[in-house]
């Protein structure tokens, strides 16, 4: 069982969007070591739940290095003081940081479903009546601030996904001007809007960024599933984010099997099974 100080450290790392490994000795000839837990950050910081010999800590860190490099969970074994030690390393990756600019009616289901997917969700709006904890009790951050100031200062990494759901194209333009001027680039920028609104935004931006490809800008936002309601739009948007994150096609999973069933039961089944 993890002690309080280790649990707090793990929670803080996840909250601060830092990747971390939880290490647990699962088997050992020295039975008193079974259940020993420690935290390991990729930069080499090591935190144990109880005092332990430096030589044991170093052996754990050395043998965990391969998993740390590959950023994945796994089990490794090593010999320490003549005893065989088995250790499990559980990887806690940096969660996607989903920033939703504009706390209107579409934002609520996007934020709610984003949290269900395990994202770290930040809601930003410059109106106190919209950006408050009463409306968004379950998200990680609710910030009442101008979009301009927020996007000038906020941290952006390859795990940052940004949604522009603002109430007007001028706020989209201001936000995008700041984001495009940043050296750091997010994984995704999605912007909601009609064709006219999107056209107006691009027209204003092209003057300031004539060489910009806008490859990271997804607009109209979401996958084409005929979404109408805020909840349907939220699913469309988050499906597009998952498609990009997982580098998937976004096509129906049934398409392939339908192709093979047209060949007939026997031949199609053989081809399908060999494919899978």
C-alpha cells in the first residue's frame, strides 16, 4: 500500500502534467522488500515510501531505464545482494491538456466528456458569468481572463490540444495571432464556426502570416457525423482529437469485414481471419 507522502507526490506530478513511474517490488527472496514502492521521474528523481539502501535504488533506476526510455509500463528483474528482485514499473504519461477557449453551450459537454477521457481540461473565458466553478465543477482549471493574455502566457507542448469555441471571430483572430506567434506549437487547434466566419478569420490572418500553412488548424472543427446538438458536436470534436492523437483513419471499423463478406462466407472468412 502506498503511503500518504508518495501518493501526494504522484498526484502532484499528474496535476502538473509531468510523466512519472510508480515502481513496486512484486517478488524477492528477501520478503521484507516485497511491496516496496518508489516514484521515478524521467530526469532521474527517485522518491521511496520508506528508507532504502542507495545501492538498491541505483539498481532499480538502472534496470528501469529501458522502460523509461520507451515510456511504457513493464516488469524487470535484477539481482541485489544475492537475491533475485522482480519489480513492476507503472507508467503515468502526461495527460492531454485540453484547452477550451469560450465557455458557451458547446463547451460544457466538451469539457465533461474530455474529463471522462482522462484529459486535463482548462476552460478559459473573459466573462465571469461563464467562467466559474458552478458551471464547470469537474474540470481541472477554470480561468476568467482575456484570451489574448491567456494565450500569450500559457504553457504549450506537444500534448496541448486547443479548441476555439469563442463567441465571435474577433476573439478567434486574437487567439490565433498569439498562438501563431508562439515558438511552441500545440498538437491541435480546432476552431468552430460557419464558412463565413472561418473565411473572415483566414482573410485577417493571411496578411500577418503570409507563409503560414495553418496545418495545425482544424476548421470547421470535428468529424462529419451530422452533429446538431451541443452533445453531438462535442462527440464530433473529441472524436477528431482522438483520431489525431491515435493516428487513426477515423473510418468505420465494419468497412473491412463488409468488403470480405461480399466474397462469400467461406472465402471471405478465410481472408478476414488472415488479415486480422
